[in-house]
C-alpha cells in the first residue's frame, strides 16, 4: 500500500524583480549627475519572507494541518478501514477529521464502523489460517478477500486526496506570504522614492538595499 507522502513545508517564491511605482523595466543607463536621486534598489525577498512574523505563523498552521491529515490517514490504515465500503470509509474519515469536535452520535458511529472493520480483519486472519473450511467459511473468506482488495485502492484515493489538500494549503500560504512581503517592499520603496526594486539574487551590487527595512516592517 502506498503510504501518504509527507510534505515538509511550503516553498518561498522569489520573483526576479518587483516593479513598483509604475516602473516597467530597466531603462538605458546613462551617467547621472552627482546630486540625482537613485531610483533603483534591491531586496532579499527570500530573507524577508523567512524573517517575517507571518511566516512563523503560517509554518505553525501548516504543520498542524499536515499532522492532522497524516494522522487521519494512518488511523484509517492501521484501523483495518480497508474492510469497509467506500461510503463507510469516507464517512469514518470525515468523523476522524473533526477530532474533538465530533458529536456523541458521530463517536458512536465511528466506534461501530471500527468494530466492523476489526471483526472482518479478525475473521479473515482466522479463516486464512485454517486448512479445512466449510462451504460457508470458504464463501466468507472469498468475500473478505474481495472486500480487502477493493478497499486498498479506496484508501489510497483518500490518501491522495489528503496529499492534494496539504499541497493546496501550502500553496495558499505561499500566496499569502508573497503578497505580504510584496506589500512591505512596495511601502518601503515608496518611502525611499525608489522606482524599481530587484531581487538581490540577480544583482551583484546596489547602493540601496532595503532588506533590513522590509524585515523590520514584517516583524511588527
């Protein structure tokens, strides 16, 4: 059975350049008078995201969500859920996802489904270990084997869905973080009258590096 792959953390996207205040690109460079105000700057986008207060909050939320999804999947896998029908397995998974918010009726239903799955697994093990079986026992063994074979891909489908949901959650958090960092960069750039900000990983040197100012803003 394919185990659900654990996703460690969401990525940090680092745009090559952040165009601000109407800038659309790099104009032809010409010597500027000594008193002219510099229009360009750089920022370490990755470092700003990493040091932001929001990043720490989102990391915590992501890990909690991931542990929850993996916990439900493992509970189903280790609890003989493959002996349940697709509807029953999906129902049991939904109850497990509610964790401590389940109602008394849901707890009872989950216990009944778990008991059914355990009994089927126990019967299969018992009959599978016997050499001589009666006709009705042979039929029961065939039924349980068929149920198990049908349940494995169903459980894998549930695992794939959890994996997809974990990935979507990470992507959503990435989008939130990227927007917050971009807004902070824009605010600092406007305060310093900079028209264009480049990511530090594509620029060898620039006199104006606003990384520290952006980090301070993101940590408030």
